[in-house]
């Protein structure tokens, strides 16, 4: 039997839900899971929320679990701690994608809690490996039905006392406070062409020695910045719409994500993952752009690269799915985004009895499309060859609802802003027949929207 949320308040629909999120963008733990409307037609739902009643933050071996009346720390598995926390709250889905539950990020370096990994790369991030809030209310915007509502199951007693204030906040005319964002230095990479070439050749050596089949190699860009990151995100979503955009205002950092890639979705017992492998740049000239797309579709090298990751993900989701249920539903579909064309495959399965979305997430983490194959050896090589740890990059952002449903992205095309610095990454899969110059150029193609963002807010431009 379907259980309706305890509290529901209809809101005025707008095709641009950033207008709603602007009201809470600066509130603690404000999160916006953004489908990219109205700049694109990718997604159906947007989810907006803030002020969780429980937070989980993992730094190295300790997770701090905070609520209104207590703070606990634990050295237990962060995924297990999140699973235990959510088990106290159960609802039956009534049709909305999210009616309260966990939203946050799972950083790539959380993998250190799952696998034995070397520690040679520099930690230049200094951010928690996991930051997740348990939210009692959310605004859900449905672009298909053109309806918006504020919903809650009222697990947190404070929600009932604050409910009218929340309704009034989202009903009131928007008053936008002035805010600015400025990039105040040049953008620098941690890997110039000679350094990239050296790492590339090392990967080729490992591949030819039979150590691995594919390794994702990324460079990290950084610049000094100041101001309100929400202003920067508003511009990013205009120039780089994508189906799994996200903005997060977390203690000590802000996250600006324009990811095109779904990691894992659970709807009921249905599981889906949509790995991306294969890239060509977009072109301003329509004929050249179509030629790039056709070249990608015909590329045997890119198809082989994609298939390696499809096989890896089939194995990963099989750990949590019913025997015989895992299938490659679609292979090598061309999808075009603001700055690149991609090949995207779809793998599905059915969650096995007794397993939850968090079990699935843990069993597949981090996503194989951004490590390589075999996964553990690829992770070890990444640690050896990339100068900096990845932090949030190539982890996951998304939700796990009280109803057990989940949707997460692969956190690529993403910037992290903290301590007066904004950082973003771009990488690609290296295989036996990769060409160094083309792979290096591909990282710049993937970084192009973020580089445009940096230029737009540069000290000689000021975002004007």
C-alpha cells in the first residue's frame, strides 16, 4: 500500500527550478540535484533541500554522526553506518523520486575503506571522504507534469513546527541578494604534456605486461578564487547542461557538478547503470560536428573501451543483483552534450532479495568507468601516476530515499571550491591502441566547460 507523505504543499511551477533553490542556496547543507532544465530536455525531476536533521561526515578512519542532541563518532564502515541510520526510517514510495532520506557525496578516496590502496599521491583536497545529510523535507519539481511540491514524512519533530515557514519561504516572491564570484589567478594543471606523456607510457607498459587492460588517467586543474560559488554554478548550468547536475553548499566547501553520467539507479528492485566511454569534441560548424559524431560511432577502439567497462559493471552489479537478471540493454549509443559527444551503454539488473541500494553502491564503488580494468589494479596505477588524490572527483553524488530508491552520478565535470581555491579534473581511459596526443587533447575537450567558467569569472572579466 502506498504511503503518502505526512506533509505536502503545492508550489508554483517554474521550468527553471534554480529560482526555487536560490531561496535556500546559502543555507547549511543546501543541495540541488538538477536535471538541467530549461537549458536541456535531459531529465524530468529536480530535488532541492537543506538543513538535514542528521549528518554523516567521514574523515580518514572516523565518521562523525551529528544530530540536534548528540554527536557520535565511529570507525565502522561508512556505508554500513549510513545503512543503519536510514533503517530507522521506512516509507513506501508514493510516486515521487524522493520524499526524504540521504543526499550527499561519496568521494573517490572512500575506496580506501574498501580496498587496500597505496598512499603515494598528495592529498591536496583536505575534505571529508563522505558527506551525507539525512533530510526530512524536500522540494520536488516534475518537469513532465509541470508540478512542484514541498514534501515531508515528518520524522523530525522540528519539521512540523517549521513547516509553515518553509511553505512561506518557497511561496514568497524571490528576493535575490547580490553575490559575486571571481577567479583571481591563472588556472594551472598538475600534469603538463611531458608529465602526461610519461604517465601514459607507464600505463602502456603495464598494459603490454598484462597488468591491466585500461586505466583512466586524469589531470587536475586549480585556481585561486573568492566569492559565492552559487553564482558560478548558475553560469555553469547555462553553458554545460547535463542530466546529473548538482550544487552542494556543505560546511567548508561547495561542489559544482555538471556530470553527464549516471552511476547507479535503484527504482523498486530495478537497477540501472549507464557507463560512458568514447569521446569526441563538439564543433561549432554543423557539418564538422556531425563528422565527429559519426567518427565516434564508427570507432572500433572506442567501442572496445566501452565494452571493457560494460563487462566490469556487469560483474560489479551482479554482486548485489539476482542471478541471471543482469543484462546489457543497450550498447554504444551516441549522446551529445554541450562540449562533447559520448558513447553511452545501459546495463540493468534486479536487486537480489535482502540487498539494498547501499549494498549495491558499496559493491560497485568506485565506478569502473573512471578507474579502468581490472578495477583494483587500475586504482593502484592511478595512485602511482596521478600527482594528487582525486578527492570527490570520480566518486558519486546522489540520493538514497527513505523508500529505498537511489540515483547517483559519476562525479565528473565537477569543481570543488574550498579554502579559496577551485579545483576540477578531466581524464580519459587509456587502452593498448590509445594515441598519447589524442588522449591528452581529450582531457582538454572534457575540461572545456570548466575552463570557460574560469575565464568568465576571471579577474579581467568579473563575470560580466
